[in-house]
């Protein structure tokens, strides 16, 4: 595999924020655009430090030739009645779409969710017209359980998202 998948470290913070700005400018499938996330390098570093050794949530980066080209997170849902599940989030730079980085990231998330977090369910929210992401989720057995009308609003237009569910 040409990608190295590791848990993100605080040292990844600056590069990760820059990559998220890039990805936000390349895709309308994310909750942010070219402005990226509203965090400082220090805040992002502290966030990654918090997750670095967590047994219930994780943030992974995919690197190609030492540079971050994608990321994925598994965030546990807190609460004694909900801690059996978590949410998957992912973004990949456009130049790496369709080249296996999404597959590598999902496999890292599934391994973590099953074997470290002990999760039983993973949920995903995917833009309804993002067929590439939907196919990736379905490849691992995820299924659509509904549609959230108007999940996003971009340029005055409401955009639907599919709610997806993966039973581990």
C-alpha cells in the first residue's frame, strides 16, 4: 500500500489544518469550505493529544510520501445508553480520490472501533449525491436508514444527506 495510516499526533496539527482548508476548497461534501476549521494550531494539537491514546475515539491520518492526504475519525457517542456506538467522519484530498486511501482509512476505523473501542454500531452522514462515499460505506456493509432533508445549506440551497448505519 502506498499510504501509511497512523493515529494523528499533536505534531500533525499544523499540516492537518492546512490540508483541511485544501479539502474544504475541493469538495462541497464537508461541513466547512475553503476557510477550513476555526481552530488554532495549538487548539488542534490539544484536540489530537486528547485523542492520541483514547480507547473510545480516534483520529487517523493517511500519509503518502510523508504528507497528509486524508483523515478519518471515529468519535464515540457519550452516555451509558449510547456508548456502544460511534460516528465516522472522513476527508481526502481530491488528487487521491479513487486510489484506495478511503478504503485504508475505513479499515483503520473499523479495526479501532471493533478491537479497541468495542463499538457495535458506526453511523455516518453522507451527502445524498456523494455516490463515491456512499459506495465506500456500502462496501463494508453500511446501509442507508433514512434521509435528512436540508442537512446542509449552501448558497441558499438546502442539501439532503443520507443517514447510514453499520452493524459491527
